[in-house]
C-alpha cells in the first residue's frame, strides 16, 4: 500500500495531478480541497495517499491532510459510494462541513453533490452518523492560477470530471468567472454555490 508520497509537482489538471518521486511520475486523483492547497508546478509537496487495486486498474488518490484521506476511506465503505462520488463530496464540502451535515441529518444538502441521490444521501447519514460525533476538522484553502480563458476552460473540465453534466459545468463556471480568478478559485466558488 502506498500511504504517502513526497515529491515535485509535474502537472495539475483537476482532478488529476502528477507527482515526480525520485524520477517516477505518480498519477493521482485528488479532490478540489487538496488542489486548493497545492503549491505551484515544479514545487515540492507531501501528500497522503490511498491506493485502490481493481481488476482493470490501480488507482492512486491523493489528499492534503490525513483527515481528508480518512473521510475518503469512510465514504467508500458506504454501499453505493465509489471513489468518484467520494472525491465529489470532498470537493463540494470540507471535512468539518460534511460531519456537521451528517450529524444534523441534512440529506438535502448532500443531494446537491453530483452523483448523490436521496437514497445514497440517507445511507451516508445513517451509516456515518456514529462517526460524526467524534469528527470535525476544518480545511481552509489556497489557490494558484492560470489566465482567464484557460482558467474558465480548466474549471469547466474539472467540474465535468467531478460528475457534473457538461452544460451544468459550463453554467456553473460562467456564473462565477472573473478577469482575475484562477481556475481553482472559479471551481471553489462554483462548488460552494452548488451545495448552498
């Protein structure tokens, strides 16, 4: 099991990043909450990781904090929740917000995350309610950037990769675009608005 990686960021195109560790490029998928915290391409970073081995692929997921990694692991244990939905949840709400949502049984808020219907949201609340009592961490974010047009396209692509339909991703990105906003800032604001 690969539990942690320290290396240099080669590329980052949400939700995928490539980390060079001793000359080996590890391709990882990460939630937007992790992307907000990443340094610029070429800089070094240490990330918590989770390796999923399937018949057809080995998938590596990366997280900025141990709390994000643990929530990801808790989420994929819930019936009907796979890695893609778990990443969408972590991208849409912070770890602290998620546990508050579960503790307060806010099913409606969870259904605003792409890929989560009412039944899955109810299952999340029921199966994770016991853990919600002990959890509650905050994850502030930071951003790095690209130009306005590239930022909008990158944000739209990232939203599609998180499970939003192309038309919805376009609408969400267009609603928050600004001349000085980076792709990560557009994504963050679009996701905040989506789960309100």
